[in-house]
C-alpha cells in the first residue's frame, strides 16, 4: 500500500523566482486598467485598489509592516508554501514586509492597504513602502523570523 508522498516546503527563493518569471511573461500581454484611490490622514496613507474579474496580477514587495484589508472579491493565489488557495473577502490582516503576491482575480476585488507615513506625494510614498528587489527587505524578513 502506497502511503503517499511527503512534500517538503518549497524554498522561498524558488517561489520568488517563479513569481518574477510569471511577472515578466505577463508584461507581454495587454495591461489591465487597475483603479487606485489614494487617501491621506495625519500620519497615514491609504491605498485602495480595484481589479476586475479575469485579471492576473502581481504586487510589489512591501518594505513595511502594514494593515491589509481585502474588502471584496475572490482571488486565486499561492500561499507561502506554493499551494494554490482561494482568498475570499473580507479579510483583515497585518501584512509583514517581504511579501510579493501573484494572483488571478476570480471576482471583482477591492483591496486596501494602510501605511504609516508623514509623506503626501504618492510617488515618494511608494518609494518608501515598496520595492521590487528582495535584497532591500532581506534584513526585515530575517528580523521577523
């Protein structure tokens, strides 16, 4: 009788490289219109994203711990182990630095992230809170492990 296979958790570097490869391939396709709404309050920047059903998307790597609010929709995405999971709104979580996501929007989605900052220029804020280079956040990931 076969007892099945034991699968080892994938190396995070392998998952990261797979997302970057997919991102490069996705760039060759027509790009979707993703809507962003930016809100500011003293000390906080809130970024709301709307993505329609059928969009395959990747996100930037966040440099900071922040609040993530998956307000509405359904997303098919791999978890940290590489297993595909279906995320259904609503989900509210504290998101840690160093996460890069890829996913297929199964139902229109609205996602909000809330970031502490004193900046008010969106480009400056994005430079402060996101990157596309894991070497910028490696020390943060190690500190949280």
